[in-house]
C-alpha cells in the first residue's frame, strides 16, 4: 500500500491513484463545501457577466458583456428601485450518419440585479444590444438643492 497525500482540489483523482483514502475526512470535514462540489457547474449558480458603470453629468451609462445572445433572449425589468437584467438561451443540434447519432445541446443564463440611485428617471431608461454588449442610458432627475440648515439662536 502506498501513502499519497489527499489533494482536495482534485478529490476523485486521489480515489483512483491511491489505495489510501480517509472516509471520515471525506464526509465530515467540509469536503462538500470546497473544490469540485462548490463549482458553479455542480451547484446550479448562474454566471454573472462583466459590468461597467460610468457616471456623467446628466446620466449614467451601463455596459454589460453578454456575447452570443439575441435581443429576444433578454428580460429587463425595473421593480422597487432595482434594475433586473436576465437572459437565457438554449440550443440543440442533432446529426445522424451511418450508424451513429451526434446530439449536442447548450444552455446559457445569467441574472444581474442593480440597485438604482434615487436620482434616476427609471421610466426613461433606454437599452441597446450591439456586438455582444448590452448598454443602458439612465438619465438623472433634477435634485432639489439642499438648503443650509437655519441656525436658531437661543434668547
């Protein structure tokens, strides 16, 4: 029997290449909360695309990198001061030749929630999708100037 250090980053590799395996460590010491099992692929979390936000004098600009989608794949809503951007795309392809069948499918989805500043005109938000970039223009509201507090003298 050989003694091989357990590699937590590649747990199943150790199962095959070693006859030493600590079952207690495998189940009791957090294996399921790290490494392979904590990967987005296994736990169903959706990836988040990169986001750029730029503030100008009269508006904000948001750019979201979402290549490979079509306009119809996006769902954009504004609810309770939040801009919710989500997209979902599926595709399936099948090819039959001679004595084999090749079937491929893909699924891609994401969701981003952005808390909007109070000074945004949410009824006038505009969105465009071009060359894999979803861009938004958020116009600012005129904000009333804050008055200086009045000092009250004690008599």
